[in-house]
């Protein structure tokens, strides 16, 4: 059991299910929410990852749906009075539906190579400044705009009538109601950053079919109710509503940052590190575009002004390789050994495109070190230290840039998500940024998902300030203070890695 138990106890709480799908794993969390507390219980967890079919990398979305049903069945077994279901996932990937509502092919994974060169051709045709003024989004080769452009002229896109991002696709299968939630839609590079509606002008300029882009909904809006056959599959005979949440997992995670004021930065840390600040309006300056910062929609009309950093993907993929080679298996022991390794002995730019696809990550990192004249790390512990030093360095650069570009000063950094468990990374991030790091909640995404549902049900009142105050009263966090004397070393390391230091 994670989170904190409401003093009123489960009998006086409202139960909701938070379906949280990550790029490496998914889970269904049962949240029992009362005005003075929330309890989270993981009722089902399952692996997620790419499946290569011939030359294309796919998601196994039918299995993700089946696992979601298994989790909902478990949640209803514990709480037959389940009041709502909410779904969040990673961004940009989608399924196409034909006129009958059938899925047109299995959704393609964002790390697939089909978008190679597409971003460059679209930017050449439309202009980077136009794209940024319209969508406020950073250029990433896997943005939905580029994925859909790669499908132009294919039988699948010609047949498709509707495009649904992954949480909306699962919501459609649960309820039969199609629609697109705005926080995830804002990651497509097809949404107008000012109006938070689909950009009809941009869609027309790309020659993408306008029919693909259906009605939009906001966090807290009703999606629909479980279809009769779904109710039978999950073991209930009563209506259960599905509620839109911040369906981009980072939107839900940022909603659950237990901040006391607006002078905070956040790092939603997992496979990716999403590093930024929360703002009331987008930043659309040329300097912001040049720095590749993004303006994504948050809960309650906020803007998640951030940069994507490659994140713990580098360590996850390295650990996969080491396990296959029998070199390392225990992550806890590996991190302890990395903590004893020399600091900043070798650093790389984590956002080097060479690190994006799956593969032999340790070899790629060694090659990147060699190219830049860095010492090549010897063994898993030294390479793990290289990864974590490099991530802390990237966090430093992104936090400093976010402050400078937005004008929002940051007094504290909140690290949420799975990376909050990584004590070495949290301490290194505090050292690199020269700021206190508050780590936790680890389950921020599920908490943000659940709290938005509870508010929509009337269990909770107020805005993000009130939701965050509830989390501060009932949650547990750990604070890491920056250690003195390291500023010059971090500044020099940024130069060695080729990073513009703020």
C-alpha cells in the first residue's frame, strides 16, 4: 500500500481506479479518497514494451486493454462501489479507427524509425517559427504530427476516420465514446497553444485529413460509462463512469506535485525526465523556440513549460543489456557501487539522438565518451555513475533555462515519479542545480489521476492549490540539500558535455 491512509478509513471514502500506463510498465491503482486523505493500493501491475513485427516497432495495445480489464476487476473486487475510472499514459502515440470503430493496425511505438527525416521535411515546408507560434511545442522526431505525416498515402491512413491517443483509445473501448483529452492532445503538435483547440490551419497545411481530429475534453469531464459487455468482463452489474483526467501522465504527475507556492520547478522522472515550471500562459519567444522548450497543457488551464530529457531510459536499457550478459542484475547494488565511483569522471549529453532507439546502450555511451575525449567508463558501476551524473547535469541545464526563459524563479525542485526512489540521482540533482530537491510522491501520476476524478465527483473542492495542500498533509517526501563546493565542477562538466549551461 502506498500513499497515506485517510483518518476516516476506507468505509467513509470514495473509491476510484487510476489506470496508469507507462512506457515500461502499467498498473491499476485503487484510490480511496476522502476530504482529509487518500490511500493508494496497487491492485494490478504488468509489463509494457515494444513488439517488433517485421521492420516496425509496435505497442501491444490489445494486451494493455486486457490488462486494464484485469486491474478493474481486481479494483471492483476490493471496492464494489467503485465510483469512477480514469486513464493516463505516455504521449504522442495513437490508434486509428475506421468508420465502424475498428482499430486499423496495431499502434506504432514512438521509438520506431518510420519518422526518420520526416521532422526535417515538415519544418522545411511549414517553418519552425510557424510551428512554434501555433503549437508552442518543442521539435521531437516522434511528435504525432510527424508520425501522421509518415503515414500519408498509406492504406491505413486512407481508411482511418478517427485518431485517438492511447488513453482515449482505451477509454473508447471501455465506453464506446470517442474523444481527445486536451493535455495529451497538446503533445501532438496539432493543437493551438492559445485556444487549446485543434489547429485547423496547421492541419490544412499538412494535408492531414481533418476528419481524424474529434471533439476535445478537459480533465474532469465525463467520458462515458462502462459498456454492458465491459461491466460483465470486470464483474459488476451497475454503471461505472469513466472520467477524463490529465491523460498525459506528466500532466497528472505535475498536478500531484506537493508544492507550497508557485516558485517551484519539477522533474517528472522515469523513462523520461520532464523538467520545467508551471505557468499561467505559454512562452512563445524566439529564445524559447531555439532552446526547444515546450508548452504543454496542464490541469486547470495551466501550462507545463518544460524540456524533455532522455531520462532513466539510458539506465533501464543498459541494465537490460547487462542482465542479458550476466554482468549486473541487482539495481540496488549497482546504485550503491555507482555512489562510490568518482564524481563527474565522464559525462555525455543524454539527449544525443544516438540514445533514442533501443539497443546496446552501454556501447553507445562508451562510444559517445570516446568521441568527446572523455574517459570511457569501465564496468557497470562506472557507466551507471556516468549516466546519473549526466542526467543531473541535464536537469541543471534545463532548470536554469526554464527560469531564464520564463522569468519564473525557482526556490525548490520537486522530483516525482519512479526517479524519486533513486537517492543518488536526487542528491546529484540537488548538487548540480544548487537547489533543495523534494523527492516524492513516487506515485504522483496515479495520485493526480485519482484526485482529479475525486474532485469531479464532488469529494474534493478547490483547485490545484487545495489538492496539493492535501498531499502535503498526508504524503511523505524526502528532502535532499545541495552539498557545498561543487559549482565549478558542474560548470566544467557542462562544457565538457557540450551543454549550454543555462
